[in-house]
């Protein structure tokens, strides 16, 4: 998977997680402007968490091949 394909995959996965969170709270049909800051913070947290999980899987599948992700996640 190319870096662009992986980025698209991560973006879709994060969007699905956000949608799942909104749907579980009955807020999927509300305009974004009606959401509170705490809602947006949780959505960001969900997206970041999904990115970390997917990046960790990518690193584990090909150790040493994704220095940018390793540096980002492991300092």
C-alpha cells in the first residue's frame, strides 16, 4: 500500500469511527454547528486513537519500514 493509499485508508477508518460514535449518541443527523466542544473533542480523540491503532499495526507488519510513523509514535 502506498503512503497515499494508506492515508486514504486511515482517513476512512477515522471517519467511520466518528460516525459510529455520533450514531451511538443519536447525533448523526444534527448539524456540526449544534455539537458542543466536548463532542468535537471526543470525535478528535476517536480519530487519533484509530490512527494510532492503524499505525501500530502498520509498524508491526513491516518493522523498520515506516520510520516516520515509528518516530511519531515512539519518539
